[in-house]
C-alpha cells in the first residue's frame, strides 16, 4: 500500500466476502470428496458379499485398468472444468488419435505409435482451442461440433472398420502388468495426474486457470491472456486423451472410431463426482482419480452380478446425482440457507 492510501469499509467488506466465498468453496469440495470416499467404501463392502470374485487378482487388475483409462481423460477434463470449460469431443479424439497413429506407423513401432497418438490428440485439442479463442465460440458449441467432425474423420480413414493391432509393445501396454499385479496403464495415469498437478499447482498457468474459472471478466481485466490459457489447456486435454486412446486400442487389439462411446460424459461425471465445481475455479485431482475408481468398480461389479448393461448407465447417473446432492447440501449448510 502506498503512503497516504486509505482503506474503505466497502473494500474490507468485499475482501471479507471474497475470502468467505473461497473458504466455502474449499469446504464444499472437501465435503463432496468425503462423500465419494463413503460411497466407494460402501460399494466395496457390498461387493465383498454380493460378488466374492470381485476381489480376485485378475479382476482387481481389470478394475485398475478401467480406472486408469477413465482417469487419464479425467485428469485433463479437471483442468478444463476448473477453467470454466469442458470438451465434448474427447469421445472422438480417443478414437481418432490412435487411428492416425496406427495408420501412419502400422505395427512397426509401438513407442512411436504412442507418441504419435499423444501428438495427434494434442493437435486436435489445439483445433478446439483455436476455434474457441479465435472464432469466439463457446466451448460447448465448439466441441460439440468437433465431436461429430473428428468422429466422422476417424470413420472415413478406417472406412467404418476397426484397424487390427498386432504390435507386441502396444498389446503389452494395454494389457500387461508390472510385477504381475499393477497394470502399466495405472503408471501412465499417475504420470497424467502428475502433469495436471504440476500445471495447476506449480506453474503460473494454474493460477490463471483458477482465475478464469472463478471470474472470467476479472481475469481478463487483470491482464491474463485467456486466449493462451484456453489453447494450452485444450492441447493438454487432447494429448492426455490421445494417450488414453492408444491404451484402449492396445487393450482391445484394435483401433476403432467408436471404441469409447460416452467417454466425454464419463470423464465429466468423474470430475464432478470427485468434487470439482462445474462453475469452475476450484477442484481436486485426488477426487477425480477416486471417482474414476468408483465408476470402474461399479461397472465391473454390475458385470459380475450379471446385471443388464442398460442398468450401468442408471448406476452412473445415480452416483452423479447423489454426489451432486452432497455438494448442494454442503453449500446450503455453509451459507446458512435451506
């Protein structure tokens, strides 16, 4: 503060209100994360009695692999939602990126195919970012459009068929395990969340992401280059989605334009259930990872119980509603409203 400057009661009030709002947001995020922990524990206990084979080594590996595939996409989606945006086109990117990789290198080099899939995903994310920033198109509209465009391009390249994969590296990456227990995909998920953590908590862009999600106009007035921020986070999300796509292709031994239907909605659901606010500004990577495990566990448990596949979507929706309800109750209690 410069000498002779004066503070005003109004300024103090606004400052206190801002601090109070931030504390309430943190409280709600933590409350919702606790709710996810409780739901996970309850369902895990239920499956111990209802589906004893759930805790077999092979099945636990399958759950962890499904968790990783969803979690990698959820890591990128967490960054987007914290900035007040989201990407509907990841469902198509997760199919198109590995198709581009396999088309270019075939089965000649697995590591190169992984790299190309990540780069292709990043470039597709770049397209989204440029449409949003240069074209001044809302993220919902822009990514809804590219959802269809990217998906159609993938189908055109493959002529509607799946590309078979015989490369040992890709097959091992999608199905193999470290020490015969921990899937390699889980290690890659840890890398994805590590990258997202560094971006959000260790780089300046992380503060800009939270600022954009909290108050877009205020972030712009403060001098933050929002165009650069949005392009960066869409490239990051696209690259992580490309990684998830090549993992799915290795797991299925094929690359298909529709190999992960509803991947966008599952990623968004995992992020929101994990405790990240759809309004942006505040979120949690730990919660997104936990929610990814929760959804994978529920889906696997329903398969073991021989429940009709249509009920899987009912379970996903029910978990989403319950988790959001916990967040709403926390918000009402923290503000003193009913």
